[in-house]
C-alpha cells in the first residue's frame, strides 16, 4: 500500500505547519495536539496522550496474536532562531525545527495513515511521538510512564535525517551508533572579598584556571575504540562582572562523552575526583550535578537486520559509513527493554548541518521514510 498524491500534499503541508510552530523540549503541548488532530481520521485502536510529558502513542491492533512493533519520532524543536527566508519559516522567536523532527513526525504520520487503511495481519504497531529528545529526558520519561508497560514493544525502530549524506541514502550498522553523553555542572564556593583585599576572601580563580585544561585533557582513546572519552568545557563563569569584588563563586560546565555507558561512569568518577582535588587544595567547596543525560544508543543485531532487509526490499541504498557518531540520541533508552535499531536517512550532501539556523528538512524524505517503516512492519507482522 502506497501513499497517494493527496497524502503527500497533506503530509508536506502538515510538516510545514509543524515547522512554523516549533515548541522546545517539555513544552510540546500544541505540537502533540496537532499530531492527534492530523491522525484522528486513521481510527487508531488506542491513543495514549501525556506519555512522559507530552508524548503521544497511536496503537494499530490487528486483533490477532503477535509481536508489538514500535516506531518513534520526536516532538521537540530547538531554542535556535531560524534565519532562512522559506515561506514556512518559524513564527516563534528564538525557536526552530533545526534538527528535522518536523520531518520525522511527518514520516510517522504517513505510516499512521497507511495503517489506518490496513492493519497488520498479526500483532500491533505503536507509533510513538516522543517529547524532549533534545534534552535527553524524553525517552526515559516515556518508558517510566506506568502506561508504557501495556505497549512495551518487542522491536523498536527509529530514524534520523542526516545532512552530508546523499538524499535518500541510508547509514545503518550494528552496535554503537550514538555516544553516551551528559553535561556536568561544577559549582565552586569560596568567600567573596573586596577587590582591594583579595587575601581576606577565598577565590576560585586559581582552581578554575587549572581545572579547565585538566578537564579537557580527560578525553582520550581513538574514536574507533570502546575506551574513547571526550570532555568539552562549554562554559565558565566566575564572580560578578564588576571591578570592586574579588569572586567567591564559580561555575564550570563540561560535556562528557563516551562510546559506552560503562566508560561514562568511569569518566564521571575521574572528573569528580579531579575537581575535589583542586577544590581541597584551594580551600573551596564543590558541588556536582548532571544535566541532559544520554545513554549510548546501540543497534541490536536482529533489529538491525530487519531494517536492512526492508531497505533491500525497497531498493534503498545503505552502508555503515559515518557511524557511529559522537553526537547523542536518547532512543537508546528504548533498547534497554526491547530489541531496537535506528537508521540515518540522508538529507543531501549540500544541505546545512543539523542545528544550523538555516536547516530545513527535505520533504522528499517523507515518502522514503514511510516506505522503510511500512516495509519493516509488514515483514514482521504481515
């Protein structure tokens, strides 16, 4: 079963509407409403809303015994101001779909239209519109929702568009495809003083000047190795922007990145020990907290093979180039309780990179992505 020309027109219009009204992580209330409205006519057997925040799941049930197969797209946009002059550019100041999640939603909506017309022969399909991917807490929130247990899949699949890859060409491989990462915020507390008497205070200045290069040096190992680690200092703030006060407070933010979750635990412990050492040496108190926590995304072999078979059947070229990626993706959480795999769908060699302020998802990918998902589902469920 294929999409009609009218379907394509509707889906492009839907994608561009989503692009015009972006909502960032954990604020996707209207985006979720638009998705529910667009798929209302497909007659899903069950619609779950408010999953893990603003998540929405549509269930298309054959009524026959069989597996549950889940396909996922993301609801959220980014806090990035769009600079393009396209007719459907963002109407929300400082926010935009610069990662192509609007296109992913359109692909999943296309899949919903097709399953609305013909259910799988056995089992059921779940279309998961997940919130808050960009902050790393969306998939975890969905999986932790008590209602998720009733739709927990045997297989979970997803895709992401990928600039720098020929349009419609897929990157797919087993094993690690996206790194684990997390943001470590370090707070150093001393004692503020008058700038004419800095000796009467406890300044974090020396600790900050030593910590920034030491933290960055924690990275190491070839990216091809499971021992790979990377530490990127992203922000430093000390005291207030005045001349009369010697600082007594500082904050350092660093992004930690590894290929495997176990290696991340070691990296965090090493970073914290380093900070404690410097803080003690300079008479400071230190506090740690973590943000935007992403587990590593691994493609399970059987799930990966199912995607590969669908690509072959649909004549979509694919290889494992460009994988794994240093970038993170929270889809890996679904793989903790299900066999999961994710593919990367080329959005064009000359297209701006993801998170660039002029990025726009190519509408030509909607039908290709829907074909891949539908073939995967039909191969598994009939």
